């Protein structure tokens, strides 16, 4: 993140009361504040603009991106708590007007977390999560051998009313052919026409 963007984030968080990420835990907490704004249409991340409950707009997606790429966490893998907070935002938003930016960010963040948990080297968040970075340019296109990560991803997707197409595409690309046996054992998890 450039110094200009970082300073802009600092001024914004100081002004409206969203904690500036100092570690992955405070980043996850800040994402829950975004989730609350998406759910209720009120709160610090919606201040000064019209925001409906259960709606996710470009400003919400920008909040998530700024939080996830704050300088304090830029060179750390996305944590499970951060990924789960993003998944909760995804679940909370029944209306979208962000041009697909949040879906892209969610898929890349989950891939970043899963790849790191599998012991793979991941690029800095500002590279991996950037809208113009193709996920295939850094995410592995083969299966991870970490069964716990695979089960976590499956459990996050199981029974969700809203499917994130970018996340589903990432899962198949990230897991490759190993997604097929997993999909057979976990019905309705990978509902993308396999």
C-alpha cells in the first residue's frame, strides 16, 4: 500500500472510529465492524452516506480492501479470523452494488489464507488481493495436502444460501482434481456443476 493510501486510511479510521489494523486480530475486528454496517445499514463504516441494511456497496468493499492491506498486516498471510469475517460479510449481504469487487477480494483472501496454512509462500496482500492481480498468478493450481484447511473451506461453504462464484471458482482452481472426491463426500458444498 502506498504511503498516501496508508495516511488516508489512518485519517479515516481516526475520524469515524474503526480501529486501524495493528495486527491480524485487529484487522479481523475491523472487518466485523464492516459486517455490522452491512447488516444494519448503520455504524461507522456507513456514516455520511445512504446505506441500506443487508446491502454491500463499493464503499464496503473498499473498506474491506483497506483493512486487509493495512501496512501492519501487509506481509502476513490472511488469518482464519479475517477470512471468517469476510465470509460473514458475504453471508450478511443479500444485495450487491460493488461491481464484483467484494467477491474477488473474498476469493483471493481465502486462497491467501489456505495457501499459507498449507505451508506455501504467499505474496504480500497488496499484490495478492489487488483487483488487477489474477489469482492464478500466485495461487497454486494444485491441491493442498492440508486436510484441515480443506475441511474448513468446505464447512464455510456448506449450507450457505448465497454462493460466491469467485470463491467457488477459486476452490476448484486451488484444489484442482482433489475437489472432486471432497465434493462427493460433502454434498451441496461444491455446487458448481461437477
